[in-house]
C-alpha cells in the first residue's frame, strides 16, 4: 500500500468486503503471509475493516514491528501471529522533494486549474468535465489516512468522496475526449440519441462504480456489512474492469480521430499535443495497473514505480499546456481581462471609501466646532449629500471603466473571434467586405477602414469607411507596399514619423507609395492572402483613442484577415462558377435553339408516292447531332431518299449536316438521273464548306414508282437492307458502298447501282448508332439482331416498324447512355390493288 511516512512496511491488504488477503508483496511472503490468508488482528487489534489497517500502518515507525494474526483458509488451520519488521524507507517517492511535489503540489495544481477553468467558462461542458478529470487525478495522489481530530463519519465521507472521484476517472476521460474541444461532426447533427449516446455509454460503468463506492465506505469500519453486495458484484467485476480500460482507450481514439479530421492547423496541433502527452503519461501506469489486476502482483522495482508516477504527472501538465498556453479553451483572454477589470473596479471602490471617509471626518470636525443646532444639521445634510454624490460619481466612473476599457476590450476579442468564424460562410464578396470593415471599425473604434482588392493589374479600394467618397487610389502590382505584403504575409505597422520604418528602409518603396498610404491615413496594413496569393489588403487608420495596435489586436485582426482571405477566394470561386453556370445555360439555350432548327431540317411532311409507304426518325445522343435523313419530292413523281452520318458530335456536326442537306437539295432538284455525277458535285460542295477533318458517310437513292426501281449511290455508309419475300422465305439484300465518304477528298468519284423493289418488299436504311447500340457492359446490338427484329415486324406500317426497332434496341441497352445518334428510314412497297 502507498503511504506517506518514511517507513517501509511489507505490503499486505485484504480485498474489498473481505478479510482474505488479496495483495501480498514478496517481503510479506518471506515473513510468512500468503495470498488468501484470513486477517484476524493487527497488533492484537481485531480486524473489522480497513480503518484498522490504515491507522496501524500510518503510525508505524522504522525499527518497530507489526504483529499480524492470520489463519490460513481450510478446515483445521490454526491461528498464527507473524511479526513484520518496519524499516527505514529508501524509496524515491518517499524523499521529501518528490513527496511534496507529487502528493502536495500536483494535487493543488490540478484542483486549482480545474476550478479556474470552470470559473472562467461556467457554461462550457468541457470545462466541467476537465474539472472532474483533474479532481480525479488529484485524488489519485492524495493520501487517505485518518487525520488527527477527524470523526469516523468525517473520515468515511472523505474516503467515499476520494474514492468516488478517482473511480470515475475513466468516465471523465471518455466524456472529455468526446466533447473536447467539440464532438465529432456526426454527433453535432440534430437527434436526441446523438445527444445522449456518450452518457448511455458511461452509464453502466458509472452505476457499477457507485456500488463499489458504497462497498468501500462500508468496508472502512465493518467489512461484513457489505459482503452481500460485494458477492453480488463479483460476476461482473472483470468485465467492468475491461469496460473501464475501454473507456480510457476510447479517449485516445476520439482525440486521434479529431486530430486527423481537424481543418485548422491550430486545432490539429493542440489535439496532437494532448494525444501524445496523454499517451506518454498514461501508458506506464495503465500497464502496471493491468498487471496488478490480472496477476494480483504488486512486486515492482522502486525505480519503475517512481518513473511511472512521475510520467503520470505529465498528463495534467499537458492539459494545462494545451488549455492555457495553446489557448484550446481561450481562457487567457478572460483571465487577463478579468484581472484588469477587478483591479480597476476595486481601485474605484477604494477611492470611493477614502472620499467618504474624508467627508465624514470633515463633517465631524465641523460639527464639533459649531455648537448651534441649525449649523450642525446643515453640516450633516451637506455631508450626506456629498457622500451620495461621491457614491453616484464612483458608480458612473465604474460603469465608464466597465464600458470603455475592460468589458469592451473583452467584447472586442469575442466579437473579432466570432467575426473570424462567421466570415467563412459568406459567399458574396460585397457583403463580406462590408461586414468585415464595419465590424472592425465598430469594435476597435477605428474611424477609417479601407479594403483594397486586386483588380486589373492594380489594387483598388472596393469598400471604404470614414472617407466620404471611396478614395481614388490604385496600388500597382509592382508597388513596394504590395511587394512587402506579398513577401511577409504579416500585418505591417505604418509609422510615417520613423525614418527607420520599412516605409523608408525598403528599397522598393517610393514616394508615390507613401503618398497613397498618407491619403488613406493608414496606421496598419492587413494582407488578405491565400496560398501565397495576395487577394488584397485592409488599410486601418489610427484608433479614436490614438492608442497603438496591441499584440492582441494584431493577433485577432490577423485571424480575421486570414479567414476573410479564404472567404474572398471562395466568393471568387463561387462567382466564377456562377458565371460558368450562366455561360453553360446560355450554351444550353443555344443548343436547344440549334436542336429546334435541326428538327426543322428533317422532313416535316412526307410527299405521297404511289405504291409505297415510308417513314423516318432520328434520335440525337446530344442536344444536336450529325445524323441526317431526308425525303425529296422529285419531278415525274420520283422520291429521293437520303441518309447520312457526319463525323463527330454536337454543333459542328450539326452545321456540316445542314451543309450536306443544302448541297444535296441544290443538286437533286436538277432532275439528273446521273446520281454518280450528282454525288461528285455534293462531295465537292461539302469539301469546300467544311474543315479537312470533317466528312460524312452518305446514302442517296431515287425511287421510280412507275418502274419500281431504286437507283442509288452509297458513299461509305452502312449498307441499307432490302427484305424480299420469296416462296415463304425472307431474303435480305444489302446495298453496298460504291464510293468513299463525302467531304474528305475533293476529287472523289462514285458509281451508281440499282435494284427493283417488288410489292411487299421492305427497305431499311440506318446509321451505325442503331447497329452499334451498346449496353452497360459494352456489348453491341449488331446487324443480325436488327435483321431478326425487322423480320418479326414485317407487314406493319413503316412508322410502327421504326417504333419496334427502337423499342427492341432500347430493351437491349437497358438504359445505358448512348454516344451516337440513332437514325432509321423504312420504305414499304405496297401490293398492287
């Protein structure tokens, strides 16, 4: 057992609510004590509870002995008394310096730090959890012997409190790790279960620990009174120990996770300091505690115990460093302002008391000199008036100090800190700079504030306060002021009356720069930067009080400027995105117009031709496409049939498609039967009107209803198919290519061919968007499936055949996005009446 007297006593201690020895070190074993022995008496005093053991060991002095009477477990075992020598302690922790540091200074430090943070931030849950955590650490290093003059009840109360606080240490560890500095983002969302989840996690261990505290308090005087409760808890003792270690482990997991996802570099640094400080401090003691729990062994070298205890002290020091020095909970501002405020207010009160005392003594002196009653009453009345006047004046003075200096200074820090956080969410540049300028001006009482942003090659005022009109000033990108802010990226004080100032020292500074700054009445420049890019800067004039900008002012203003720079960059990005969206909307509208125009280029009416029925359809993969089909009413009742596929997609392909249509119609209306020559002319016209990398596959045919013949030219297009029934079977003929694509070679030549279309025959012309339609795994539909589909719907009208083909192809692709236009022409020769 750990005690605080310079004596070394062999360690032996029974378990909770029991007289059976649970902890026995090697010295006690060598003397004859064993784990499991029943403790009957110490120095002839019957053992009834822990207080007997505590009082005896606490009073033990080097050179004396302890007579310990025990009985070994089992029937027939007799009592035996063992003398344990008490020797001079040589442990490091019993040295005066270490003992005072560990058992006096550190507990006081922990308690003082915890209560101070709570007093400073009483509405912060993390502050109260920190207090509980530090109280638990303090109680771990506080001795618990009965103090002289203490009653038994007081000792039980103190022991219960000490054990309860230290027992709840894993609870405070987990909750502090969960809430400090704020919960994980997922747990900040609305939801009752998210709010209560951490408390539900610690509830089982907290309830179990409460029962253990009850056992500890009962075990002090009469262990037999709590034996029943202890036996009831025995089955869950080991699981609860594991639960406690899990809560402490969760603290490390939570802090590590928060440090990994933290956005702010300061937050990352603080959390990493806390994580590694806690890991270094707590790992050795936790490992020793785990060994004691598992092996019930407390035989550790003195140097190891001393190192573990000293390393444990790193934890509260780490907490203090992170919270106070690293400003994790921003208590330094509150402390400093609170002290200043208290001193000023107390100074005013002292002046008030002294003034009232002087008035009172003067009145008494005047009363003693004047014996007439009316004069005495006048003196008393004047004295009372003077006292009330002094009181009123001091109250006003205190209020003025309260408002103008200390409370307002504190509010300035709070306001600027909140502004630094709030500007992050602003997305409009104008609103952002107006808010920043006005809040800085109001908070620090700066009459002149100007925000200059980078324009076309120069930094110009985008918003200004206190100048009347916005100053007509421009700082070129090559100006010395701009160069200095880019290089330093730090606030720059402006002293016009100091020849050693950077205004005169920097070689790039010119008289023009100084004149511009003089016109702005600049006292401080704040750069607005992101990623080594100077977006602009803020010019701040002198304060109304003519006081210089303090370090606190600079720190806060620098934070505001940094967040403003980020917000400005975000605003610019959002503006660019908005412009891009608007541009895209304009393009989409233009594409929509182009689509409507292109739709008008396709046949709007179908000229009636004797003996045939026909139809066509085009589905663009994009808003506009490069597929083309057409029907032309020609002289002598003939029908021109055209289908083509322009290379590429989008507007460019649509424009070439329009050029191809115009060229074809101009040539076809000449009623020439020489289709090969006509196609040569079309190729030349398209070649001249398009770029060198543009071309089109093209098929054109003329159907003569008198002869039932189809004359055609195929310029590199997918061969159309003619379905012909003969003897109950359906045969397919392909109208193969007889020339190269149009628009690629200026002097390309073509050949025409022809075939007869008998009643009942069906002609199918298509682009490769039909045959090469792909599903999600990039399997093509293919011409064979097209042929089978056409065969299955022969006899239907042309429009229904087209619908059947499209529907079957859509079923195959199963919603997969298509990258090519899909165009079909169907011509059905009708049987003669």
